[in-house]
């Protein structure tokens, strides 16, 4: 790996390790949006494999978001988020199977809205998801 790539990778690792939980959620949403954009671009280029791979990566991030929700402590809000994530995952699976791009646009819109809300929470330092493990 060349030096600029190594420096960028070190920067990315530092960003994740020092980010608040709210900022990490925003970063995950950014990843979903990026992969959905890549899926749309691959579709436009008739790249079925590229579309599939990008949709799978977006689904993987959604599954990660689902698995890290504390539905007991988060109450109704966490439960609603879980159901929304489950719906988005279902729509992306449907898009991949049926080769239909409409669900991608729908999920991208939903994630963009969620990202905006979480970015605002992060900006205001509301700490809605609690401290990172190992912090008081």
C-alpha cells in the first residue's frame, strides 16, 4: 500500500475509534447511502454483479444497525427503528431479486431522513444512545 493510502486508512480508523455512538450511527447511514448510490450507478451501467454487491453491502450495514439496537433499554423508539430497519432490508432484498430500482430510491430517502436526524442529535451532543463501552 502506498503512503497516502496508509495515511487515509489510519485517519479512517481514528475517526471510528474516537467517534461518539451517535456519530458512528451517522457514519453507518453514510455507508448505506454510498452503497445505494453505487448500486444505482451499477444498475445504470447494466452491471448486475456490481448492483448486487452494493445492495448486499447496504443490507449488511442495516443488519449491523439492527443487531446493535438495545430494544429493551430503547423502548418503543428502538422497537420502531428495528421495524424500520427490517422493512428497509426487506425492500433491498426485493430490489435485488426483482431487479427493481424503485425500492433503492425509497430506502435511500428513508436513510437520508434518519441520517439528518442523527446528525442533528450528534451535533447537539444529546447522547441518546449512551456512552461508548468503557466510558462513564
